[in-house]
């Protein structure tokens, strides 16, 4: 790969999460709820933040860099919880969306 962050497992999981969110959101015709739009933006922000902090810190990413990415992961999880409570997604969809977030949060806490 061309960039160091592209070799990170968490980056590929984040890209898969973006695809999963996109597939989930496809069932909602525009205009969508602002919460759903925010979920899409935050999902994309995970790999983007990883790329940005990697570009600043290089291959020697600091714990603070990883915390910044993890904070975006947590924001996505909170949005999913709110959307689930509003009954805009099923229990299964919630589990499917939360699974990769849990894995990313664990990888980013090392």
C-alpha cells in the first residue's frame, strides 16, 4: 500500500463500516433524518481521521492520535443507539453496525 495507515487493520474495518452504513441508509429515501445523515458523515470520518492523524504523526502514531480516532468511533456508537431508540433500525441492524465499532474501539485502545 502507498500510505502507512492503509496497512492498519482498523483502517480496513473502518472502510467496511462505511460500506455497511451506506447499505443501511440506502433503505431511507431522501430527505433523511438529520441523525441518519450525521451517522453517514461520522462513519466516513473514522477512516478520514485515521488518515489525517497518520499523516501528521507518520508511522509512529501516538496514543493521543488513536484516542482521537476512537472518539469518532464512540460518536458513531452513540448515534446508532439514538437511532435504534427511535426505532429507525432493528436489533439486528444495531448489532451489525455495532460489531465493527467494538472491534475498532478495541484495536484503537492498544
